[in-house]
C-alpha cells in the first residue's frame, strides 16, 4: 500500500501532511487498480456499483450506505481519473469513469464534462509535417482540388490507404434491396480509421478547403454519408442525444465535443483556450456514432455542420433542442477551426520563443566586394540612416555628437577614401585651409630647434 501511495501521490510541501496522500489524476484503469489495492476504497466502490444497479439517483442518494460510498470515492483517484482517446482499454476506462460520475450528477445536464485528458497540442504541430501539406498552401494554384490532393496523400501511406479502403468498401456494400449497407459495420470501420490513422491525414480529408462544388462534394462524401450519416427519417435531436448517452463511448465523445468546441466569446478564436486542435479532434471523434456530424451541403461560400436530426416534435423542449442543434450548425469555434485548417493557419497568442530576425537575401546588383561574413543588414547601410544623412546634407543642419553624425561622417569618408579623385565631397574652404597647413607644417621643426637653443 505504501508503494502504491508513493507512486500515486505527489510530494507534499515540507512540513505539511498531504490531505490526500494517494489522490492523483491518472487514467481510470490505473485509478481502479489503485483503489482495488486500498481496502476502504475498494469496498466503497463495490457498494456504489451495487447502489447504481437498477436504481435511479434519488433512490440511491436516500440510502446512507450509498451516500457514504460517494463521499469516500470523491477523495479517491477514481474521482479525478481521465481517459485517453484510442487507448488500449478505452471502453473499460470510460465505464469506470461514468460509474463514478453518473452517481455524482443527475446525468441530465445540458453539457457534461469530458472524460478525456485535455489536448495540449496545436494545429501547428500538424502543419510542421510539411511534406504532405503542399497542396494546402493558399499560395498554390487556387484551382487545385485540395480534397482530391488529400485522398492522394492518404493513398501514399499504407495504413491510411488500407483503413480508408476498408471503410469505403464496408459502407458501400449493399445488404439487400431495402438495406443498402450495414450501418453498424460502417460506423465501426469509420471509428477505426479516425482512431488509428494520424490526424495529418484524416484532418486533411475532413477539413480540406474548397473553391468549387466538385471539391466540396468530395469533402461531404468523405464519410460515405448515404450509409454512415443519412437515414430514412431524421430523428429528433434530443432523442438522438439521449440514445447517444446510453452508450459510454458515444456519451464520452459528445461530452468531449461540447468541452472543446463550445463557443467561447472570451477568446480570440471563439474556441476554449483558443485550441483549434482540440475542437477538430473532438469533431472527428464523433464520426462513427449515432451522433455523426457532416457537411449539410456542397457549398463553397459557407460551412454548415449538423448531425442527422431535426427539432420537429420537440414540444416544450424545442428551445433546448434548438440550442443543442446550434452547437453544430451555428458554432463559430467549429467553423473557425475548420477554416484555419483549410487555410493552413493556426493561432499563436504568446509564442514561447521569439522569432529570429529575418535576414534579407543579398542584392543581386554589382557592388564593391565585401567579405563573406559581412551582414547585408549592417546598420551603416540601413535606409533610415541614409535618409538622415541626406536630410542633414540638404538642410545644412548642425550636427551634434550622435550616432547619426558618426554614421554620416563614416559614409562620406568611405566614399572619399574609395574614390580619391572624386571632388564632390571636397569643400573649397576646407581645401584652402589644407593649403595653408601644407605651407606651415615644414617650418615647425625649425621653430622648435630655435626654442631649444
């Protein structure tokens, strides 16, 4: 037990006893192992599972043993545990997470907290993989079909090509005259594709920018919507949400979408934490479930996303239904994130390392030969200095002891030294003074000798 506590608990400040010596945010599978190794936690967790079995929350909370179990587990690693999307035991991890959190909440909140670990990476991490993104550069041919380029890039990667071919084949396979595909198998194949293929390929297929309808239609058809998305009738959106929440995986992906894509008007991008990557990842995580979103049309002027549902028949819940639907159809965070990816841009509000100064390429015209290690951006040749010197020469301003003065003198002297026959910079009065100096200087030694004698 002591070993487990030392592994799980962070060191406490000197002179203080940690209030929860073994409580730490770990994945829920690991948290379950830590709880199982601690007798009090283990017994309370078993009690809670029995309390939740076949009972509603009010009935459970009326039981003192259930209340005591909840209070103990809120101080355990299970309460703070999270899961990683695509982890080996993801479903088991999510089942453990919801077994705790459904007991602590009504389970009917409009938004639920994500059970997944926060996304700390940025879109720029994907953009750095530049080898496959040449087609996304806005400076390239605007007539190119970026969605077609994305498909070609996927075909050059064995894993992407295999899994993409797999879901297209599964989602296009007709079962019978009345059932043109197996929706369940199609969804499973899509989940495998988006969970196992790196996002630099999947994002490019989903969020490619389009200038014409052919490209936009290819983007809309990415997930084979006739099988994975569309259905004979559109269900009510709240009914679809309730169906999704009965499945631990779907519930988790929906909660993750709301956590990372919920419009935030306190941020520059309308996204929580200005994190486009987190929002796009959450969107992709919904594909392959009943809540699968997609583009509603092949428009090139606007991006409208929606799950396959409507708010017809909502009754007195229509306002809540419309609010839920608008999180997809009128979501500035999601729209900005998709456009940012299509444009190959990202937000960097406070870069950790300042960008190095840009060195201009050397000029191609002929100039006096300089050593190879001379920097072209040397201050002496800066245009602002040249302007200052020109102004001083034109207006005859008095020079004080300044940087501009020394630079102007240096420039004049440099010209005179390099071109001694050039008379432009020789002042006539100065020339007269030099002639007098030339006559006086030879007489100096004679005068000194007479003084010594």
